[in-house]
C-alpha cells in the first residue's frame, strides 16, 4: 500500500487567490464614480442617493474600498476620510493634476507680488482662527466660525506684535516684500488700507479686508467654508472637509510662528492677540493650524 500525499495548491503569478471575486469593469466604474463625487467638495452625500450608496459600499465591501483607494492614488489623490459627514474627502498631492497650489491661486487673485504674499497670509490666518486649539482640530463635531473683519483685526494684532519684536531686536522695519516668514507679512499688511472703500461703499479688492474676503470666497467655492451672513464683512462656518484639510496639513513653521505670538480665540468669529486675563488657562499649543504655502 503506497502512501498518497496531497501537494499544496500553489498560486501562480497573476492568478487570483481562491474565493476572491474578480474585479469587473462595473466595479471599476463605481470606484471611479465615488472618487469623482469626492472631487465635488460642495456635494453632500445626504442629498445624493447614488453618492450615499457608494459610501455605504465603501464601508461594507473591503475589496471595493481598496479599489476606490487605488483609483484615487492613481489620480494623485490622498483619501483623508470616507464618512457620511464628509463624503469621500480627498486632497491632491503636489504632483496631481487636481492640485490647487496657493501660488497659483494668488497669481490669479492678484498681479502684484506683495498682494500674492498677503493672499497666502489671509489663508493662514483664516485657518488659525477657524481651529485655534488642538482640541478643536481633533473634535469631529467642532464647527469653527470666522468673520472677514475678525481675521483682518487678528492679523493686524499680529503685525503689532511682530513690529514690537523687530524693534526689540533692532531689526530693520522697512517693508521688504520678498523677506521670508511672517516678518515680511506685517510690513506689508500693516501699511495696507483695511477697507479702502470706493465711492459707492464697496471695499477695494486690494484692501486687507478685500483680500480676506476673496480668500473666504475661494474656500467657500471649494467646499471648505459656508457663508452664514453679511455681518462683520462676511461670516462663515467651517465644514468637515476644511477640518480634515487643516488637520492633514497642521504643524507648519508659519503657523507655529503665528500662534506662538499668543492667540486668544473668541467663539463669535473674532480673535485677539492681546494677552489673556490672569487665570484664563486656554492650554494652547503653538503648532496647531494650517500652513498654506
């Protein structure tokens, strides 16, 4: 009697593992469709049945989720979160065709190099005021509120702080638009008119509130902010996508420098850099925020 042995089944390259269903063209189309929904930041899953169904499939069908992730990766996208609150939240890496760089935005917004620099600072300040504390950034239920006038006042407080620091250190305080970091920002921002209203009371696009307003409008069009009113130059609330974006990019040197000046957040969309009252323990961390670069 001869002993029979059973050879193990060996998989060959390119052969699907047993019990693994093959990916169909329909699956690939659905995965790409989900990514396309993610590229529409203002689209809410609760208002689109197909979007909501694809999100459910992503959560419940791991092979489909991996396929959707692969489609996003191939397009140069990073999946930040997939949930009912944010949908398929994606951000583009630097080499993606979908990347929107601050430099490109600023060049479209202004032709003057100093104005382009100020547009970048406006985005930095908006993010700092929207999520001024680490716990705000970590809390999925937190909604930040900002106003155009509040952001302008916040930056002007920072300008005064930086000017005082420069004087103490004996630094040159003449405006130099191509200097690195925030030291150049206050020199330009502090000397720019806050409103510069025209004869019909419209604020000038090149004024600091005009620059902040344009930055807020850009973030609203991108699905990061929602406009809630016209008070204080325009009031806005943050979205889940903006929180994810800020969380993903938090910790840059410019944000650390800005918040290191001593930001004191106020929940009504305004903020101050004045020292808090004694005993007011806000437990702030200098590197919380978003470094738009």
